[in-house]
C-alpha cells in the first residue's frame, strides 16, 4: 500500500511539474506574440485578455483548456496529446480594436499556437457580426452568401465544424446558385429597397451586389432613411434565405511534430523580448540544439501582466 501511495505521489508531482512547464511556456509565448498590447491574465486560470494599448479596447480573449473539451465536444476528432492538460486554445471573444482588424488578430493567434508545441486545437463559437445603421447583420451568413467559396470568414481561416461542414456547404451551394427570380415573394419584399438590381442572377451575385452597396454605410444611426431601409431589407433577405451553419468551430493546429522542436521550459517569466530560458531541456523532456544568437539590449518597456 505504501509503495502504491509512493508511486502515486511521484506521479502527481511529475504531473504538477509538467503543468507548471506548460503554463510558463504559454505565458512566455503570449508575451512575445502580443508585445505592444496590454496583456491581462486571470489569476485562477490560463485565461488572457489582449487589449489595444492606444484605445484600451479588448481585442481578444482566450483561454488554454484541457484536452477533455475536444473529447467531449468533438469526439470524432483524433486527439492523442503528448500532454495531459492544456492542449486546446479556446477563443471566447475577438473584436476589431484600433488598427488591429480581425485578420491581423487571427494571424497573431496562428503565430501563438505554432510557437507552443503542445497546442493541438483552437476552438470557438462563431457569433461574428457587423453593424450597419445600428442594425447587426450576421457576418457568417452574409459571408456564406457573398464569398466566392461559400464559406464563412472563420471557415476561410481554417475553423470548421468537424461533422457538419461538408453537408452545410452542399446545402448552401443550392441556395447560392439558385436564381433570384425563383423567389418571387422575396423579390417583391426587397425590390422597393433595391429597384435598380437585376433579379435574373444567382442569389450569390444578387446578395454580393447589395453587400457592395452597404459597405460604406455608417455603423450607427447617422444613416439616411433610404440607407436604413436597405439594411433592414438585407437583414430580412439573409433571414429568409436561411443558410445552414454550425457555429461551434474547431481548427487543427498544423505542426510538423518531427520538425518542430518544443520550446525550452521557462524557469520563470521573462520579458517578451527575452524568449525562453537557456535550458537545453525541452518542455517535453528532450534535448534541443541551440543556435548562438547575439541579442541587442532590450530597452523597451516590459509587457505588464495585471
């Protein structure tokens, strides 16, 4: 019995040590990738909030979570993590902030996960929208109808429903390729707002023409009555076309495990420009070869964690 407890105690100590290595590697990587932003970390979890330093607006909020999340929500995905714990990055909020649009923010997320060797999936729930004339339009549905691929914005960044994506694409393709003239009731409802548009075109072409028109409309209520009428008509049209979309999305982190060496395990937090520590032991316990790098003295202010 004592031997069993002794082995269990050793296992728990090893597990806790591994978990701390993960947390340190994550913290170091977040600091490096989001240098120049304000970074706020929750004290009781691995949740981070990325804030634009100029505007003070939150750009991103994400959390590193246990791989059980994928096993529970997407059991059809292969998932054999080398680590027991933090192998999934879950994005809970993403919003344009200052000069940082959604494309730049997702590009930074890519850089982040590619620099953390034990992250295997990114997950999120797509609630993206755009606001025009103080009306919120579903960006995912609008993008499906107007994009050349028939995919949402997140889909084009590699975030997809593991089960439903192919089926949804097939269903939506029929809607996109149908002629607007096949929907006489919809025509009569929107012709008043868009009398100049030709309805003898595909739904994709028709909605795309409307999308181009409203692109320059203001976000809030400084719109003219005519602009408001167009936005309300578009919102109604999107709802009536009723494309199908699964909002729970997952992206597999494409990393060549043979080529990518794990980051060294930090012994403690260092400044974002400082990189990982000089230990030759990796966070997986292996050895790596290090290149000699001449560093310039870092005179920038260190990223602060709140």
